[in-house]
């Protein structure tokens, strides 16, 4: 009845269970042949799938799970042998102009220096986007990458990330051209993007890419790797949870899958091979794209793209094998903390690593002043840097580490919720093994010992971190309790506008930066009343670029909305009171000088109580009414001038 693979996997499960007898409900008492045969076949196939997708097979998974569940049930503390300290790291501020120039050897780096060093290295990177999460917390059933980051451009997260990477590719090529690089070398710069999906997100992610012609990426430049779910478990004996008689319940394994998947898919080998100058068989003698650093991004934090270049710059300057982007952490916030874990007896085991938010309080409550995860009264923030979970990893060390015996399978953990917290035997709902991508330092340490250089780079929150993770209702609850980071779609959008207000102000624009007490409540979440500004990645990314393209004499009123897109666009003496969108294509050299805009502009309209709106509107709680806008769109290559009335003149 069963296929060969199904039969083999089932036998392995039965063999593994001979001593434990924890899975008899799965394979025992099957009805006679002829009854429910379909179900038996499909169960055996599912067991074979679970077996194949986990390194070491289903028995290895169950063995690990039993050990971890037993340890959890006994209440053992994974950090028992460690004490957590605040680690040293680099801290960069957008506003820091204390050193004009010079090099890193001076001992300290400014933001601008780090960005410049990053720019030199960005052409030799690969990007990885972890996007297997379903977004249950966000209360959204589609894929998070498809959500509109803001209602001025309506661009979704995936488009923002893709356009950012392509802008980086363009800048790397231009730099190479300016340095006299050959055409072949320039065209070889093709930054690859790998996206990790899961069964929950895979079809819609592929569709989003298909419907948008891969957002401008060439064929083969994007690779999708799909993570598999793992078996859910109902008790400390790791008995498999059955959805029905013939189906094992499965659950996500966590973002930690990404390392093993990159290894298994052959991407790591490909990226390392293309680093090898002597190897020309793959490209018929042509140079391939060189990858010196791999950059990991999460799905819904549009702010973070600003921090990538300076973080890469820090990685290059300090020779970090791994560098996490961090922000000042609010105590109790659902963001991990980067800590230096000192082993009590064996210094070789000490390491800098993320301690996840649910583990931080118990760990801190067991050491020092035993106050737990509380703010430092001096700063109001947790003394530990908050992990934005965007990571820059050095390629050689990464390839070496993934080539080790663990093949990038990071240390797993269990987090069961017990019915009775004292007895700790029965779960409230099935659990599973989980893993996190930021746990890779343990593998670095295993493969490289004390050679492994793990660091972090800290930025202001406004500059780096405002993910959309929580439902509107959860965000509203958080705000009522005094929370400062509700993490909703609306707070993420508002923070993007504020980030751009700040960037424009720094560039000399007469623009108001919304202060905390000026935020207005929309659907229960404090957001900026304006001005709303989007600077597309295709306009400018670096501080220097923004300073170059935003010239003197610009003024933007509080109620205004502004979108700027186009690498050859320069703006001066703009007087904006209303809505303005300027989009210019490649090879368009456009100077806006003295443009005066007066129109009704845009307005946020709150969703009424009980109003029937689509899910993506409901999670935000408002729509954007576009009353009136001046739109200037130029696609034909050439040199243009735009004067006070908005008329486009070729020059
Ligand atoms: N993800 C996957 O690709 N697969 C999975 O199985 C699960 C998730 P969450 P989380 O930024 O504030 C992380 O759920 O795990 C993707 C850090 O661990 O959004 O609660 C998913 O699609 C934490 O240290 O976050 O917490 C998304 O892109 C902290 O920094 C990403 O993984 C926190 O993020 C993260 O998944 C944060």
C-alpha cells in the first residue's frame, strides 16, 4: 500500500519509538487494508517529508525534542552557567559631525565615515530576506511583504527592499566605473537576493514577484528557499500532535532555518565560489559577482535600510564576522537584547549573543541586583542594546562555519506554555522545536573558537527601527498602558515620515519635525499629523547623497505630503504647501528650482466604528484621501529644469 519512502520512514519512526512508546497513537491500531487506505498513505508520505526535511530525520528531531522538553519540564535554566553583561559595540549617530574626515585608524568612526566605508563594500554583498513568518500577531492573513509600507507611494515592503538593493547595485557600479573598472567588471556586480519563504508565504511571495517583474531584478538574481514546518508535540515525551487521525500537526520552526537552508540550497557554495578569482568555469571565464558579506533582513521594518551601509562599514573596518543592527531597547519590549554572556567557570564558552525577550527577564532576575528586565533610570532604556535582528555576516567565516558538522543548524529551544506552571507536564497547546537566526554565534564559536568576532552597531530608534508586527487592537492596548512603540502598521508608517522629516531638516530644509507630544491619535495609535515625506531608495540613500540632492531654500509646510524618486533629481527653493510627487527615470537629470505648490493635498481618514473595510485597511485603521496633488513624472532620458509653475523644460 505504501510507497517505498513512506514505508521506510514509517519503519524508522517505529524503530525509534521501540523503547519510548510515545508515538503508538500514530502508527498503532491501523484499520485493516481496504479501510481508510488513502489516509494511511498520506500519513506515511507526510512522515517521509518530515523525515527528509530535518537534518538527521524525524528520529533526530524527536530525540532532541525529548531532551529539551525534559529540561524545560524540570525548570532548568539554559543560562545557569552564565552571567549577562552589557557588551561593547559601535554607536553611530546621524547627527555626529565631530570628525570631518580622516580614517578609521583615528580610533573612532562617525556615521558619515561608516557609511562611506559601507558604500565601498556594498557591491560585494548578497542579501537574504527572512519572510516565512505568517504575521499572526499582525492580524493579517496575506503575506507581510505585500503590505503597503505607506499610503503616499503605496509601495509594499518587498518593493522597498528590492528597490533599495538595486539602488545599492547602481551605486556600486557607478563607483566602479569612476574607479576605471572594465565594463565586464561593472556588469558583474549583480547583488543576489535570497528570500526564505514557508508554506504559508511561498505562493503569495512568488506571485508578488511575478506580478511585478521581480521589481526590476534580472532573471536568476532572486532565489527563493522554502523552509519546512516541523512536527508539533503534545507532551514532554514528544508525542506527535495529530490534526486528525491521518495528519500530523506542523508548526513553523523559526527564522533560524535560514542558515541551513542557504547551505543546503547550494547558495553558500555558489557565493563563495564566485569569490574565488581562479575559478572561471561557472561563467565561461567571466568574472562573477563577489560576495564578501551577507546581509540579513526581516520582513516589515522599512526604516532599517538606512542602517545597512554604516553597519557594513563597521563590519569592514572592525573585521567583524557578525554584526547586529541594534537600537536602544525599551525594557520589556518584544525585541531581543544583545548581551555578553560570561561563562562562570570556562571563559572559552563566553560569547556575545542575542538573549530573546522572553528569556531576558528570568536571566536578569537571577543575577546582580535581581531587578530583571527594567530600564536604566539614567536613560529610560534597558541597558542592553535592542536587537533589530538585521545582521551583517562576513562571507568566509560564514562559509567555514556552515561547512562544519552542524551545517548551519542553529541550536534549538522549546518554549511550551504549561497548563500548570508548577507541575510543568501538560501543555496548553502543542509545542515544537524552534530556532532563531541570531543564534548563529554559537556555531561561529564552535568552528572558530575565540577567533570569532561578534559585534553590534547601535543607531537611534528613529533612524532604524519601527517594524509592523502587532495588530491594531494590540497596539492600542499597548499605547493605553503607556507603551511607546506599539509596532502597528500605522506607527511604522508614521515613523517613516518622521525619519524623512529629520533627514530633510538635517539637509537644511525648513521643515518641522513632529515631536512626541504633537503626535495625533488615529484609530488609537499616535501618528504624525505631517509633513509626510517619502524619499524613495531610487532618490537618495546616503547622508551625502541627500545633502547633494537637497539644495538650499526648500520649505515644506506641516500639512504637506512629498514623494521624491529618481537618482538624477535635485531640489532647491521648493515652496510646498500641499501634495507633490516627483518621479524621474534613469538617465534623467532634473533640477527643480523655485517650484511653488499650493493645493488641497492629502488627508488621513479614520475607518469608522464597525465599518466593513478590507483587512489591509483594518490593520491600519485609516485610508489616505488624495484630494489634490501636483505630479511631475519624467521618464525620457535628458536634462530638465522645473521652475515655479511646475512646467517641465528641457535644457
Ligand atoms: N520568520 C521566518 O522567516 N520564519 C519563521 O518561522 C518565523 C519568522 P518575527 P520575532 O525585530 O523586534 C525577532 O515573528 O521572532 C521571519 C527577533 O527574534 O517578526 O518575534 C519573519 O517573517 C527578536 O530578537 O519576530 O523576533 C520575520 O521576517 C527581535 O529583535 C522575521 O523572521 C524581533 O525580531 C522575524 O519574525 C524584532
